[in-house]
C-alpha cells in the first residue's frame, strides 16, 4: 500500500492543483473522495474515468469557476436538484458536490439532503474504504482524512459500513449489492456484522429500481471471478429475490443411491472458467443461464438415473421473461444468449460421439458467426472431478474444432445462404408461389448439409433440376 504521507505524488492531474487554488480563493475546504482515493491507497492500476470532489460550500459554484480557469468555454453540466455539477477535462469526468448530510424516508432510497460538514459527508458514504478523503487546499494538499479507519480496512481487505450497517442498508438498499460487488472486484471479505445486516435487510431491495440492480449484477459478472459475488448473493438471500431461477439450481438430490451434481455450483464453475477466456458480458450471461431450466426438467428414471431432457430448449424459452424482469435488452443481445443456451449441448454431444461431417455442418449452419463463442462456452461447461474424463472431452473438442475449420474452409457454411433462391426455382419451373418451392429449397439445404453436393450454385442447380423432375416439375427449355 502506498505511503499515505506521499499521497500528493498521486495528485498530478492539472485539475487537482487548480481546484485547490480556486478553493483557497473562495475560502472553502475541498477534497477528492471515494474510489480514486481508495484505488490510490490500494496501488490499484486501472484507468481513471471519473473523480469525485467534495467541497464544504457550493459544488456547482466551484465546478463552474474551476472549469472556466482550466479552459474557457469548458462545458459544465449542472444538476440543481442534486446540488451537483460535472465537467470533462483530459478524458476524466470531475463531479463536484457540496458536503451534505442525508436522511431517508422508509419507502424511498432518495435522500432528503441538507448542507453539512465534511464529517457529515463522510458518514453518508457507503463503506469505510470509500469514505477516505484527500485535501486539495494548498496548505494541506495531499493530507488524508480517515475518520473510520478505512486504511485499516483496506489493509485487512474488509468491506464495512461507516455507521450501523442495518441503518446504512435500510436507508439505501442498493448498498447491499455494492458491498457484494466491491467484495468481488477487490477480492475482499464483507465484515461479519455488515454481512448479517445484508441478510436481515435483503427484503428492502424491493424499493430499488431494476435498472440499478442489474447494473450492479453486470459489474459483478464482469469481474475476474464472478462466483465470489454470486455465492455472496446466495448466502445473503439476495439471489432468491433477483434471480430465483438461478437460486433454484442449488442443491443435490439422491434417489436409489444415485445423486446428481449441484447445478448451482457447477454453473458458477462454468462462469469462472469462461471468464478467463472472454470479457463478453453476454457470453458470461449465457454461462450463468445455460442450465437455468434444469430444475423444471429434472426427472428420475429407474434405468437412466437423473435426466434433464430438453433443458437447453426450455431454458431458451425462459430467457425473455428473465431479461424483461431485469430490464436487460430485449434485442439481439437476448437472441444471442438464447442461441448460446439452446445450442450449448450440441458440441458436447459431438465430442462424445464419432464426429461426422454432417453433424459438424449442421452445427456450423445453426451457430453461424457465433460458433467460436459457442465452443468457448461448451469447453467451459466441461467440469468434472475426474481429470481423465475432462482431458478426454477436451481432446475430443479439439477434433470438433479442427473439423469445424476444415468444413468451413471447404463448404463456407457460416451464415449459410442457399445458393438457389425461391425466385430462381419459380423462374426455372414456371411456378407461382407454393409448397413446391419450399420443398425444393429444403431439399437443397439438406443435400448441402449432408455433403451430397457442394455449397455452390452449379451443384445446387443440377440437384434442383433432378429433384424437380422427381416432383413432376418440368424445367423451361
């Protein structure tokens, strides 16, 4: 952790000295607070996109004067209702607010705000590690104010609230998700009293908008090890509120001495495995939801044991309502996740059997440009306590990948477009729109996928003529 006595070495952005200078002229105390300070003390290397400034006075007035001194005409966005202002300088957003105290009504997480001291402002912060402040005034430039021993909590890797956690979370229940998100991002532990308060206040999440909840879930999803967050969500009772379908994956059942794996922990293992190979948020969502229908498709068969027939197809159908409830996009992102969930069994089945050209062509046809993502998901889905079994599956997967590459080069089936269109069929056989056209198009597609003909116009045209003759159709001379 950097020496707290040398924090001024980290205040090299030209805006900091200018903020301090204007504050001195105005006779106000001003501090940089929050995530910037936390990350400096952690020595955390990350791109800085936004910096929070607190002044014991008007944040709007200070922002306006600082912006004008940095660059004439620099645009300041003012939010009078919140008493905040923001400008962008050298690719960083600086947000200014006057120090304030807050109080809350039970039915809303929107605070009643009054002017306050720096101490009042630090008390209203969510966690001790985010309540740290560095002074920007010239006579105290770089001085750290740490009333809640946030530095100690950083050293001990603890997430802890400045005030009583039950009050903190009841006032603003979104902070419960933020606690879990920070624990996941920083690989910290949530202090026991704070964790217990999340469990007792979990029902308060109902006053938080779905958009804010989902924003935090997405941030957890994009961490290097998302399972940390989802285990905490499950432990605190928040997962059952936010994603009951994933909560229901938890548990094992044994019948006649035959058990099945705990699909919740399997899912988290898949999510962690795929997170090592992709930053694609929607592919990570596919990993989280790939087995979401297993609880509703679970059956016990005396001969086969536990089965989850068609869980991929049922899961695909469950996704629109989940996305809609969470305010996730109901567009091509949803369709992409649906495709991944629907197809995730296909490469695994291929890797268990002899890999035929026909099966690979059909997989390539159905997956299109998303084939590489699908293979990444399926490889992450190979989890077993038996290393020999995992090794065998991964080896077979390599064969599937090689077949995919060979067939794609030979047959160009990715995003397959039939070489013979309905218009060509109608023109060739002097037909009006009708069932024969669909029959011929389907027959051409099947012939290509089965490898009976190559995916080109000449082969497909000759096949169409032959098939048309079988149907009693006469081609124009």
